[in-house]
C-alpha cells in the first residue's frame, strides 16, 4: 500500500506538471501565433512580439518539465503495479514474491544505464534529410532496445530461478517491441516525410476549415494501430508469462504480472526516449534565439528542420507514454482487486477484537468462541478462530447456502446443516457453528471462499462484475464521460488563458506603435505573468476531477462501479489520447512542411490556414492529449489507495444500495 501511495503522489504531481505546463505553454503559443503571425504577419519568435519570450519559456515548462514528470510517473506506475502483482502471482512463496517485486526494478535500472550507452550511438552528417535524422535517432533507440533484450534474459534467469519463468522475459520483449511499433506508427502519422502529413498540408490550400477537418480525421484514423498493437501485446504478455493458460484461475495473477512487466519493458528505454523528447524544445528555443539575434536565414532553416524532427520525437514519446499507460492501467486493475482482498481481511479482523485473550465483537462486546460465525455484510461472514490470526473471512458466492435451498447445480444443502452459517448472516452472531466438514464441502464446491485464497474470478463473481450489472455499466459511462469532461476543462482553460494573452499582446501593439517599427521594446514580463497565473488557477478543477471521481464513484456504486469506471476511463482515454497527440503533431508538421517552401511558403494563404490548424492542434498535443494518460493512471492509483474505504463504507457494503 505504501508503494502505491508513492505512485499516487507521482501521478498527482505529473498531472499538475502536465496540465499546468500545458496551459502555460499553449496560452503563450496561441497568443503569439494568432496576433503575431496571422494579424501582423511577423515571423515566429520575432522580438517585436510581446509573447515571444513567454512562448519560449512555455516550451521548457510544458515539453521538458511536463514530459519528464509524465514519463517519470509512467515509470513509477508500471514498476509499482507490477511489484504489487508479483506478490499475488506467487502466493505462499516468499522467495519468489521477493524476486517478482525486484524484477521490474532491476529491468528499469539496467534499461536506464543501457539508454545512456545508446545515446552515444547517435551520429549524423551535414545536410541530412529529416528521414536521415530520424534514422540517426532510431539507431540509438534500437541499440538500447537490443541490449535491454539480452540483459532481460540474464536478469530473469538469475532472479526467477532458472528457465522455469523465462516466459516473463519474453513478456518484457513484447513490451519493448510494442513500444517500438507504436513509435514507428506515430512517426508515420505525424512526420512530414510521410503521406498523411503531406496530404494535410495540401488541404491548407483551401483554407483553415479543410485543414482542421483533415487533421481531426487523420488523428481519429491513427488510433487503430496503437489499439491493435497494445491489445496484441496484452494477450501475448499475458500468455507468455503463464504458458498461455488463459482459463486457469490459479495462473491468472501470473498472466497479469506479465502484462505489468511488459509495461516496464516498454518504458525501459526511457532514458533515451526522454532525451529525444527534450530535443524538440531545445531546437525550438535555439531557433527563437537565432530569430531574435538576427542570425543568417540558414540558421533558422536548420533549427526549423530540427524542430520538425522534435515534433515527431515528442509525438513518439507521447505514444510510448500512452501505450505504457494502457498496460499499466490493466495491471492496476488487478492490483485494485488485491487491495479489495486486503480490505476484506482487515475488516474481518477489525470486527473481532481481542481483550484479555478473549475475542469479542468490536461493536457489542459479545463473547466469541472458536467456531462461531459473525456477519460482516450481505454474503460476507467471519469464522472465529481460537486466536485472532486464525479468524477467516469468507465470501458467500452461492446465496442458496444461506437458506438451505438447492444450489444452482441442483445439489441439496440441508437447512439444519447450515444453521450456524445462516444464523450468522441473519442475526450478526451465531453461537452454533456449521460442521467443519460442511465448511470444507462448501469451499470445495466453490459456494463459499476464503478471501485470502479467492481468485480474481471469485471476486468478480462476488461483486457480479458483468455487463448485466447496472453498477458496472454506470461506472463505465462515468469513466468515459470523465475523459471528455477532463479534455473540455483543459481546453477551455487554454482558451481562457489564450484570450487573456491575445488581449494583452493586442493592447501592447495598440498602445505602443513603436514596437512594430523596432523603436520601442515590448513588455515581455506581462505575458509571462498572465500564463503563470492562468496555469496555476486553471489546473485546479481538472485535478480535483481526477482525484474525486474514483472516490465518489466507489462510495456510491461500490467495487463493481469502480471497476467499470476504470475500464471506461482506460478504453476511452487511450483512444482519445492517441487521437489528440497524433492530430496535433500532424497539424504542426503540416505547417512546418509549408514553411519549408511548399504551397507558397511562409506568409502565403496556405501558410495562414496551416497556422490556424497548428493553433487548434496546440492544446490537443501539448495539454489535453498527454494529460489523459496521467488521468487514466491517477484514477486507477486513487482507486487502489482508497479500496479499503470503498470495501467497508460504500453504500453497497452498508446494505443501502
């Protein structure tokens, strides 16, 4: 639990950094572009534009600090969720549990070291095309990936005790390959070397409306590949880790451990991935400095080429973060069920207290003897042991057990034989215990189950986590709705902050006519202050949404509602995040493609239309889109941390709803 609380802290801080940084940078970017480029036709990063400094500062705030916090949180989330599942995957085997906890940490550590080595493999030549530059960066990433594959087999062999669990190492490779494929697809969908972005640039010839329509369509279309890649990676990672025994409930936790370790594998090249993500803002700021210093045009052309490359590498980094978020969220779903198990156990022990060696009901002080039964909630009972550590909490999976009716399979259960258990459920405390052989029979027939040995499927059955349960469906709708409300809040925040920025820049141009002639300096500090205040103020509501919705949903709809919430948020958030990141990257690179001299180059009508498209895409790719994967994981983390609260105090647990 402590580790997962650490992960929740990392997720919360990452959300603050991503949302706040995204609002800061995009408010400045939109304000600088709309007033500077469109209204006054001055170049990007022109020192006459009052918002140009805020724009350059924002690149560092959003694209370096924000991306760093995002990927750090992804790393923490995947490692911690996998470590939690490692304990569940090897019940009763302390040595293997410890090895399973340390394996994701070892892979992540080795991946970091090998990523540093991979950075030194990047080499370029003068006058390289963008495709050659991308290939140079890919060389470093590919080198690190191959080295990590080899190291993973060695580490797994040493930690997991030989070849018995080498399928786990293959699951790591599945994650690495999935990350590489998502990166390649993102490169294809957003780079101006490929058809989608070139066709988007062609649509700028007919105005802003067509390029916006085209960008939205390209972004939506680009979701199919990451979804299929992630789906295939999930199935393969699950299968390799438990020898493809999909139907064995006892091997289910090991399969989920494989999914978590695949997320760790996907992020094991984080060192070099993060370096390539910071590449774009550095090149962008270098171009801004060149523009403001009046350096030769060739310098700006080179920095623009590097900036366009940076847009693609940043989109690739977002693809990695989104893909790993999907796998991590799946692992956190399983970790949530494990926390429910712990919540049940604690509830059972808290209900029975020991005073002077005598066990009593905590609320009423009734004396209890070994073999007595006590009701916790509907279909949840405690069997009292001879001492506190021997108390057992049972989930009643077959309601027929409680009133002596025939079970679903037609087998007779005599009322007299279950008198003690039935009384426990009806009357809170039962002094007449069911015979030990009956309890054993009920456990063997899977009519009741000890929470400590219950499988994940037992919990799904106990809470009726099926599509026929309205609580699950309502939770799924709320999860899907949360994604769109979160996007709306962040985009409206950018719009409001950008409005203030545009008004400030217009005011300076209006009140200081000497700015355009170069005889008067703009007030650069005012736009920076506007972006800072807006970012701090506007990130509050989206953050509260991410933190409050899982708690509220859990208390009202119970465990089944929370599982629905997490599934709805994961599936919707994954697709919307990919759509936004790729659409925004394509709009940006379509603009840069035109600025390279295509369709009239800078200042043409096509360029002005592309600037509008890029402006729309800015909050897509730098605010709402990248924040969504943090939203998905933060909701999962919060749900895991408050699972004990939901188990005990939800309306369902109290018998109200």
